[in-house]
């Protein structure tokens, strides 16, 4: 399938429409890998479907000396006999006109389309014949479509220029790189299903949207892509570069044709990366400015360099070109680049990149530059910082400086390779002697120990360090106290030590007035005191300097914004962190993705939330900690999002594949995941299993002294299970406890949920009253998905006595659910509306959002007039598969045929893409048609 080429396809269609009587020429121009050949092939297929006689040829630079070689390709399928003059490539009026008459003879039977790929390599006689034909197409049904790479030098430039300037050259179309949306479409077609946005952005960033590079990357990824699991792309991956060797060889041959020195210039530009400019490239390539200008213009025309700079256009091409430079020469170029950049006063990180690659580098300033670069890279590019610090350790430095470098290296590795970071920091801790230096190392080491589920060691290390070391800085002592509480509170085995320390802080509060650092608001939040009392001091914590950003404690404070329902603010902080963490894989980025996923879920933006979860889990695996308890912290909200998207089977499979069939409440993240699994079981109508999980969560929350339902609303879940199991008194008790806790905390969304739960556990007028209160509260705070749930329950509760009002309420609930992408809830509300005697009207045309990606694709093809058989052939699936898709589509949208379907899709503002893969309908609750 062709993606992102609508203008070019429109030009081709226009040429074919007119080609029944009058022809012309359309030229498709594009650089290396832009998809010219694929577009030409599509033109031929479309012409064939319209009854054209299609003559096709592909020119090759190796065959430029063969006279009329391209013409002979065009006619060889017709077994034409060529004269001796034609075989010799003699260009005369007699030969040109004779070949033209053969074309006229074919055109008398049917219109003719001539397609020529690589017009720049066409032999001179064939090029003159094409020019001869084009000038005579104005009154005959012959059309010509050709492709051209403007960066290649043609054999006869003046002949080609005359052809392109002919008045019968209707259009010259320059192919641009694909955008994100087109990249997503191509990747989904290759993978056979939805692709995470993070993967789309990663592949687009590496390939620049070049169709050939994109397809080649996906081809090398192979089976994983076709299973729908798109792996991340790394332009310097050895496996990827090895798989792209044939393409690299073609690229090198193209460069050599352009200029023998082009590879040297392109290699220098690739090695310099974004720092490339003409002056530096001239130094590395030993060229004068005039020589460089000529070569740079050729590389820009080929699409290798950017038009307005000397940098490589596509990162993947840069990696291939740098890989093509011999290792010894590459080392020398890096050394030369490092010296040139240092003399210019470039930023330390720009210089350090080349120092690291330069091997033995005897410059007195190198160590200082590397240290400064490591400091600036540590937060945003930890992998680069690790390489820089490892290079510093190769320099002759004293023992005290070595300890500092080891500590910095370990701190950087905390974001890149946690197990390795722990090993480095343990060595640094043994070597360090200064109290404050030991405290700083202990902070990083305790974080690594906690992430790798060694909480007891982390708490013991912090406790011993705080007891032994006399710290001059109060700020450092406060950070250690904060880390002690946060790391210890995560694990059940270290809770007693944490609570003992908190009690000691409370006893000392009379003299200090507060707990150390920012612990006070977090303790209040944990105990569920009041959102209003927590929010202001938490914002003060989050406003600390950038040196505190990204720490475990800072993220804990940011998470408390979610409990206070400040989702927009939490999302803003998460986006700031994601911008600050440019690295492809870092623990800090995982935490930012986790925060953003939860914030987006709170904002009812389910599909973007799902994409954050997918990327976070992938990063954990790449960091080597995908099997640690920190993975449960990501899985817990991710599973909830999948359940909302009606992808319960995918969520259950994910838990099983990652080894979370048995979840033990030894860690707080496990408790949160247990609650998510309870919600998943309820959605599958397994209320017994859901209740079992919820009771374990209830016991764990009491053991952790966690009294805030905004963190884990186990009371709502328990009441729902009891209600479904006909245990009304137990349901009312749990609902009442949840309502009291929500009222104490005071956030509107949570209170709206609690009111709905309480209403569902009651009967009669009081039930309706509480549901109405819930709806009013949720509407006032903009909680659309929760409002849809409440309205759905309210509509179901009133449908027997006030059916018309109930149908209006259910329709409103349905529209809200669909607008959020809550497919599971929308399906259940739709069923309830049918029971109430109504149906979904498409006045808002939002029902399209309920279609899966494949259903939407088939629906759009059917609406365009294609038959089921044609759709099956195009998508390479069975006819039965297409019929099943259309049956499901008609039922979901409430239409009866293609005409209504086409009208609906035209009106729909949601026809671009559905939210995700469908699953079976969600289970209904007694007294309501969905889960709460």
C-alpha cells in the first residue's frame, strides 16, 4: 500500500483520466529511497485496471551504453522484431518514427501507459525516443510516467532538460519524506495491527520518514514486527547495520558516481553529527571551501545532506556512512574533530563525543573536558555520560579523583544500567573517606538497591550512614531522611524501621516544627488527611532546583499530584521530564512515562496513556530490571488502561508473560498491581477472584497504614464485588467506609466515585439521589469517563419508570465513553440502551471510534465503492474475513448498508483511526450494565 502520496496519486489519476484520448508526461522526482519505484508500480496497476496497455522499463546505469535498451524493454513483452538500425541504437528520424509507429499501433487497440524508472540512467537513443513520443501525445491516447533522481548525472543532460521543459510535461512531482501519520500507517500495515506511538516516533526519528529506510528497518526486525510487537530501533545497532549492508553498498556506489571524494565528505559529516558545518567538514576531509561546495551540492541533490546545512539528512544513513569508514581512519577523524571543536570553544559534550572515540588522545585538556561533559550529560543522556566517565578512568588521575569519577559513573549508570550502577557505587563507597562524599554515594547506592528489590540493604546503608557521618549540609541530611522513608516504605520487611523513624520525627516536631525536607505533605497524603492540606506543600517540593529533579523522592511528590487530582499539572511535570531525558533508555525516563501515563488516564486520554505504558515496560526490559518490583509500578496503571480500552485478554496475557500470575503483597507496587488485577477480573465477570484479590489489598493497606482511597480505592472494588455476589450488607459497609474516606480526603472525582458506589449498594429514592449527586460532582470537575459510568448507572436505574429520560441519559453516557476511548464501557452502555428500548443514533458520528483499526480500514474501502472480493485481494485476506468485519461494523454503527456507511464516515470526525483492538464485551453487573 502507498502511504503519504495523495498528491502524486491524484496527478497519476488525472493523467490516466485524460489518457483515453490525450496523453502527456508526469515526472516523479525523489532522492534515494523516497519510493519512486513503488509509486510507478502503483500507477501501472491502476492503469491496467482501467484497461490500459502498460509498457514498463527500468533503466540501469550499467546498460547506458546499450542503444535503445530501454525501448527494447518496453516492447519485449509484445515480442516485437527490431531492425538492425534499432538494434545498433542509431538515432535518426527513420528509427525514432518507426518505433513511434509501433506505439501508435498499440494505442489503436487500447490507451497506452509507458512507465520508465530511473530516467536519469536511460540510454541516449531511448531518451530521444521518449522525447519524440511525448511531443506527439497531445492527440493520441499515450501517456508517459517516469521517475527521476535529480542528484544523479544523466548521460545527456540537454536532452533530459528539453524533455522536462516540454509543454506536454504536465507535472513534476517531488516526493517528500513521510510524516508521523504516514509512518504509522506503513508500520501498522507491516505489523498487521496497531503500533505504539513511541515506536512510530522512534522509527520516524531514525529514518526521517524515508520510505525505503523505514521498510528496511522493519524488514530487518522481521518476525517481531509481523507479530505486532515493534522492537525499538537503534541506528548504531550491529544487527541493524549488518542487515542493511546491501543497501549501504548501493548507497556507496551512488556516492562514488557523484564524485570520488563524496564518500569522504559524507563520512566526515556523519561522524560530526549535528555539529557538522562546512568549516569542520573541510578540515576533516582536507578540502578547500570551493571543492567542498561542489561536492556538498551534489550530496544535497542526492538527499544525503540537508539542503540548508552540512548535516546528514537521515540518522540511519549517517550511521551507515560512519560504519563504512575504516576503523583506523575513523579514529583519526575523531581525534581531528575533537581538536578542531576544542579550538573553536565548542561545548564540552560536543568535544567529548570525539575524545571518547579517538582512542589514545594525548591532550592536557582532555580529562577536564570529559568531566564537564559527563556532568551535563548525566541527566539527559546517561549512556553517553557512562562512556565519558569510563574514558576518564583511562586518564592518569589520583586516587581521590578516581573515587569521585567512580561515584559519578555509578550515578549515571543508575539511569542506564541499575545492576552495574550498584556494583560501581559499592566500590566507590568502600574507597570514599569524606563524610559528605560517602553520604552522596549512599543516596545513589540506596536508590539502586531499592530498584533491584534489596530494600533491607538500602535502609540499613542509609541508617548507618546517617548515624556515622557528621554532615555539614542540612540539605544533604534531609535528602537522606527522605530517601530512607521512601525506599523503606516500598517494602513490607522495612516498614517497621520507617514507622519508627516517622514517630521519632513526630516527637521532635516540637523543636523543629516539621519533618525533614518534604516528608510532611507525603505523610499526610498517605494517611488520607486532606487533599487541600497536601497540595500546596507538595507544589513547594516540586519547585525545588533542577538538581533535585528526577530523584525518587521528587517523583513520589509528583505522584501525589495525581492523588490530589491535579492531572494537568502532573502531566506538565512529566512532559518536562521527558524533554529533559533525551536518552532512549533511562530509569528517570521510565518514571516520567509512568507519571504521564497516570496523568493521561486521569485526563481520560486512554490511548496516549497506553502508549506511555508500552514504552515504559520496554525501557525497563532494556535496563535489565523488567522482572523487578518496579515493573509492577508500571503494570498496575497500564493494566487498568487496557481494561478501559476493552483489551482485557491482552492485559491478562501481559501479566502471564511477565511472570505475574502469582502476586504477593511483599512490596507496595505489588499491592497496587493486585488491585489492578482485581479490576481486570471484575471486568471478566470473575467477581469471586476479584474479591479475593481485593481482600488481600485491604489487609495490605492496613498493614502499610495507607488510608487514602485516592491511592488505592479498594473500598469501591470490594463493594462492587459484594454487590455482584448478592452480599448487600457487606457491599454497603465497604461503600460507606469508602465514602467516609473520600469525604475526608475531599477530591471531587474520588468523592463522585464513592457516591456512585454508595448509591449502587442502596435501593429506592436514596439510590437515585446519590447517583444524581455523583453525576453533578463529576460533571463539575470534568471527569468524563467517571461521569459516563455514573450516567450509565443512573439511566439503568431509571429505565423502568422513566424510560424516555433513561434513554437520553444512556445516550449521553455513551457519547462520553466513546469520546474518551472507553470502549469497554461504551459497549456495555450500548447494550443497556438497547434494553431500554433505544438505539445509538449517529448524530455525533462518534460510533466510528468503536471500530478496531482493521474494521475501520475495511469500512473505508467498502465505503469507497470497492467490492468485498476487491478488498480481500488488496488486503490479502479471505473473503469470509472481510464479510465478518463488515458485519461487525454495521452492527456497531447501526447502519444497514454501504450507502449509510459512506455517509457516516464522511460526516465522522473520528474516521482516521480507532483506539485499539477489540475484545469480547465487558461483563454486566447486577443492577447496572458495566463495571464501576
